[in-house]
C-alpha cells in the first residue's frame, strides 16, 4: 500500500517537471520537498536510487525558478514516471 502511495507521488513529481512552466513555483517546490524528504529517508537506509531522488529534488527547486535544461527535464521525467509506474504495478 505504501509503495503505491509513493509511486503516485513520483508520478505527480514527474508531471510537475513536465509542466513546471505552467504550474506555480510553489507547487513545483512542494513536490521537490517531497522528493527531498522521501529520498533522504530512504537514502539514509542505504538505498542508492533514493539519492537520485534527492538530486532531482534539488534540480526541481532550480526548475521552479526557471533554471532548467530540456535534456535533464526529459531524463528526470522518464526516471520519475518509470519509477512511479513500477511502484504502482508491483506487489
């Protein structure tokens, strides 16, 4: 159950990166904080993939204020979407 909730959060974070120029910066920063918190907790337990969540959270804060790059956005979107979908179909 918790994996599905976290998967939905990853999907929504990916959507925020996709639509960062449309949504208010506060929404993008909210999902960046979600990734920083979730990634920090799981990275502290030794999960290496969660360290990427932390890096994406930092990148999303820059993205919220207009400092993004298209290729990095594409990589981040694909990563978060596949991670979210994998969480939803697992178990």
